[in-house]
């Protein structure tokens, strides 16, 4: 009989405390909902030539997950080689994003297969290669 009395006594003390823990669980669930406020990923795809351009306002920030193209070598010959190739994401004033966050807010961005001396090429000026298909996965953060 003594064990039953101790059990009942513990219940009397512990039951009122169960309401204290309810708020903690509710707050944790509310924090999980904050992830819904993250911007959605955008996947833009296309074929040659690369036509992807993006203009951001000064209160926007670019995050790039990946930017790739299918590089076709030997266009002028009978044998072509196709390989996956990382594409450059560049901002018109010279900044670049190599997977990750842009170092600036705002700006005008484009992707290209070759970036040389501030020129962005989606095909080889000599005609030895071109990008047949391309994909960029990115999202825009507002600040």
C-alpha cells in the first residue's frame, strides 16, 4: 500500500508541471516553421546559346548552388566529345560567384562558358567548342 501512496503523491506533484513543458515544445515547432521563410531554389535550364541574365535590386543577394553546362568539343570535326563543365557566374562590374554567395548586394549577373578579360563567352570565338545545354540553380535573398 505504501508504494501506491508514493505513486499518487508523485502524480499530484508532476501533473501540474506538464503544462510548463508544453510551451517549450510549441516554441520548437514554431522555429521549424521559420525555415519556410527561406527563398525557394530556382533551376533555370536552356540550350545554346546561353541566355541567362539576372538583375537584382540593391536589397537583394544572390546565392548560387550550381551552374553547369554540357561542353561540346570538336564542333568542326566529325567526332564530338561532350563533358560536364562548370560555368562562370559573373556580375557586370567584375564580381563572380563560384557556388555560394555573391560578395555584393544587387547587380546584373550572367553565366558563360569562358570568362576572359571581362568578356563572357558562351561559345569559343575560334569555333572549337560550344555549350549545348546549361543549368543554373540559385535563389535570391532579400535583406
